[in-house]
């Protein structure tokens, strides 16, 4: 009887550890997915390698953006 109790306790403990491991894996996979998503959008929208960013990437920016660029200049011109 004592051995059976100990085995049941060990099984329960192992099941608990396994469940925690699955939960941790799920959290880590979600973090990896979120990080990959952020990196994709940062790479896609930054265009820092080509010197373009933000409104410069648009083929035809809105009229109000064109007016602001004419008045204020591009950000890299102000530095």
C-alpha cells in the first residue's frame, strides 16, 4: 500500500511538472511569434537601409503631408 501511494504521488507530481512545461512552452512560443511579427513589421516599414522611412515610402502621400514636407522639410534635412 505504501508503495502504491508513493507511485501515485510521483505520477501526480510528474503530471503537474509536465503541465507547467506545456504552459511555459506555450508562453515562449507566443513570445517568439510576437517578436517575429515585430521584427517583420519593423524591417518591412523601416526601410532604413535605403534611407527611406514613414511617408517617404508611400507612392503618393496625402496632400497635407506634401504641404508639411514643403514647409518643414524632411526629417533628415533638419538634423
